[in-house]
């Protein structure tokens, strides 16, 4: 059994800026700070690490405040995801359908999103059903700790044993590559986010596709 773990933002979907707006709205509501996350790089990071960085930027302690911003962010995300700019990345439905029906393959998530935030973002696209389990930013602030979490959670959910080195992470940032490679797992990267195909190759991705509009390269890679 091989476990294929998908990132969300930039890989499966583009939320139309919902996450950034929800973060900014949370900081404004709680601390009256406008555009509080402006200038903070978010690609590939976990939500808690982004929130911690935002608090520190404005001289605020993460102790106690991190929990406040999490709940406020999630409340705003519910409304922000209902925007006309959100899109699903090319070929995602076809790719997931093919993988879902392949013997010996299982699907999961490996994302920096909080679990509740991940489900909120995927719900408008009806993608949650493809991913019965996964690992999330709410499991560990360090993305590099998430692959073992995803494996253990899938094994607990199913009757299958997964070898961590037989997992495949599908993502769009060098952090997706790193969190796979440190465990000897493979990374199939897509240049559908902020990084170019060359950036992802330089980061050590095992295969790089411009997107998943044609699922064949990923299926052949598997």
C-alpha cells in the first residue's frame, strides 16, 4: 500500500486569498492591527508558525494569544472562503478520481493548514471525501514532523501497514519536498504555486510537473 499525501494551497486549490484575509481579520478584531500579516512569507509554512510570526512582528506574546487567533481565524475563514476568486487547480478532480480507484493506493493530506481550516477550504470544492485522514499544522508547528503523523493516522484509520519511505508527497513548495525527503519518501512537485519548476527541481523534488492537467506523469511516477 502506498500513501499519496497532498498539500492544499497551491497544489489542490487556490483559496482566492481567503486564508490571508482571515488572518488579517483575526488580528484586526483582536488587536486592532490593520493588514497585520503583510510582508510575512506563508508558502509551505504551518498556520501556527505563521500566526506566531505575525504576533511576534507586532510585539505580542504567543502565549494565550495563539489560541485566540486560531479560533478567530477559523471563524473568519468560514466566510472568506465564499469568494468568487477561489479555484481548483487544473486536473485535480480527474487525478483524484483515478487515484481513488487504483488498487494499492491510498490518499491523504499533508498540509500546514489547521485541520479545521483544511476542511473549510476543501469543502466548497467537494474534495474532503477524497481524504479520510492526514496530518495538519494543528498536529505540529514544524512541517517536517508531519509525515510520520500522516502515516500513523492512516494506519489507525485503516487495516493497512504503510512504510514511510513508500509515501509520496505531492506539493508545490520546497518545504513539501523537504518534509518528504528527510524520511526517504518521494516528492512529486507541481509548479502551480509561487515556485517555478526549476526552484522545485533545485529543492530536490523527484519529479516536477507544470500542473496536473494531465494525470499521466503522476500515475507513471507511482
